[in-house]
């Protein structure tokens, strides 16, 4: 017990023992500055200095741009750029998904594999059907005269044809002979127009070129998107005069008659007309003669 007390007194004496720190001129040994110190003062002062230094360093790192120069800390500019790139990436992914869907539809148009789901309208009106035997269907003379007059007007009026639900007028892509017509049963969703080689092929209406490339089966192909969901397709061309993304006017030359592709049998134009993803008979809306 006495030894412990003596040891504590010795430690206290050492901590509180006075020392003098003197700064001398090396040449003249003149005393410039002197400090009275003890070990306890030096320890307390050093500890406070370290705590203050740590606090200042923490504040600098947390609230000033100087932290950007410390390895492991990203700059505000980099964070802003990373955020902008994240938003742009999300937008690009969305656009890419829409583009992939659109290209899938274009491929289906090129292959002619679009399913044509039609409603059987006869079944809807079954209850309203009449027995033909009970109705006199013999046309009267006035009816015959009216039909002849209407047929004569439509025969020579290229711009007032029945364009039911399409809401636009179409130019004929080329004047030629129809060698094969539109046939849903055989999935021939087009009309084949025979014409001399290098005959200009024209756009049926104003639009934007969606596709203008070479394909193995159908040669040089051009697809043009028009208003109201209408798309026109031109296959087996000899050459293309427009590129993807070009704007075209109605009646503007976009290609020429050719005999390209594996599925062709001679110079002709394979012309398709689509509306909202479904094929329609071009001869119902365009006079090719």
C-alpha cells in the first residue's frame, strides 16, 4: 500500500515537474525566448491540438470542394454527369424497345407473315338476314342507268376513287399490267405490276422512308410510312433513289423497275399497301392502268 502511494506521488511529481524551454542565438548564445513547461501541460496541449486538427480536417472534407482531391471521393461534376447519363440511358432503353418492336413489324411486312385476323361480319348480322327467294332483286331501268353513269365517272377519275377509311389520295406507283392480284388465302398481300425495266417507281403519297435496303429474297426493297398509319412497300426494284429517313413527296421517284431477289420471275414491281399493321388490296384505292 505504501509502495503504491509512493509510486503515485512519483508519477505526479514527474508530471508537474517544471522545465524550461529556451531558444538561444547559436552564435552569441543570447536567450531569445523561454517557456516554463511541465509534462502535463505538454500532454494536454498536444492532445487539444490534435483534436482541433482532426475537427478542421473533417470540416474541410465534408463541406468544401477540397475533398475532391482526396482519393476515393468523387467530384460534384462527376456525380452530375453520372445522373444525367442515367436518365439518358433510361430514355435510350425506352427508344430501343420501341425501335425493336417497330423493326419486328417491318420484318413481318417484308416476309408477309402478318396475321390477318378478320371478324366474320356475316355472323354478326345473321339475325337480320332475309330469304333471297322472298325478295325481288331484279334491277329496275333507272338503277341500271345510274350504275352505268357512276362506273363511267369512276373509270376516268383517278383522284376521286373510293378510298374508304384511308382519308387520302394515292398516286399510282407505276403504270403497268397486273400479273398477279391481292390474295389473302395464299398470303400474297400485294399486286405484281409488270413494266419495262428501269421504269420510274413513284411514291403513292407524302411520307418518310423507313427501310431502303437489299434483301436476298426480294432484292432492293423500300418501305415508306404515310399519314394515318398507312405504309407502302415496293419490292424487286432495280435500284433505289432514296435512303432511310428521307422525306418524299407524292409522285416523287423513289426507285426503278427491276428483277432483283430470289423470288422474282422478271422485271416487275411487287407493291403492298398496309394500314395499321393489316394488308389492304391496293386495287381498291389505286388505278394502275
